[in-house]
C-alpha cells in the first residue's frame, strides 16, 4: 500500500512484463500508475494524484476526496428502532453504536 494526500494506492507486480502497476483504491474514480522500480512507482503514484487533481480543476469539478467517514445506510424501521433503543441503553449515540458494531465485526473477520 502507498499513501499520498490521503489517497491510498494498491500495488501488484506483473512477473511477465516485470512492471509494478497500481490503482488508487479509496475513491470511485479510476486513478492508475505504474513503474519498473519502486522509485518509479512512487513517483508515478504521486504524479497520477497530482494529474487527477489538476484535471479536476481544469474541468471545474471537485476531485473525489478519499472517504470522508460518512455514508448513508438504509435499514428497516424495525431495525432502526432496535438500534436506537440498544444505543440508548448503552448510553451511546446511534452513530457510535453502529461504528462499534462494525468495528467488532471487522475485528472478527481479521482474526
């Protein structure tokens, strides 16, 4: 993994063509880069991010920022009620309750 200005790049090595290639994984926009050495790869990653930001500016659009920590979640009214009641009993906000539940689940997956 590589990180620059909050953008995270995932890298793979193609053993047939002897080249590293990567893609930014924390945006919906497609941002790719490649290089034959680690130095080339790091430089290409930064240049791809800078090119993306420049292109967005020229086009008059906001670059997609890496995930903000906000997302909408649609659930049934019954589940919403259960979450609200359980969160209240635990003296937590709904956001903190859901964050804890997700983190607990992710920690189980990473064992």
